[in-house]
């Protein structure tokens, strides 16, 4: 999936902005490659995907509590999993 196929969001960095690749990181969110601005947090990844509560979030298979989403920094190569519960009977 390329960035051009999605509307730009605040956490997204086009390749020509602010010097390009040096100002962005590549992460995997729910098994899809994404590029976020350098300094992005888990909250930025959540916003990028647009998932709404309830859901659980993990970075590199480590659960991150909801209260820490905005302060949990992401690094290049991180794997983010956002998992919504399945309801039904």
C-alpha cells in the first residue's frame, strides 16, 4: 500500500516534506507498511488506521495500556498490532 492511495493525515509524511526520508520512520501496522513522521507515537499509528474503541494495542508484541498510547514512542521497524474484539453469539 502506498501513501498516495490514502488521504494525508497529520502523522503521515510525504517523501518531499522536510527533507524526506530522514524525517520519517517506517513501521508495520496490522501487517501493512506505513511511514510516519519521526517522533510519532502509538497514538499517531492509531489515528492513522482510524480504529475506534474498544481495541487493544501492542508494539512488538508488548501490550501498551490506553493511557500510554500518546506517550509511547515508535521507532523505525516497530510492529504495531491494533486488535478489536469480535462480538456475537
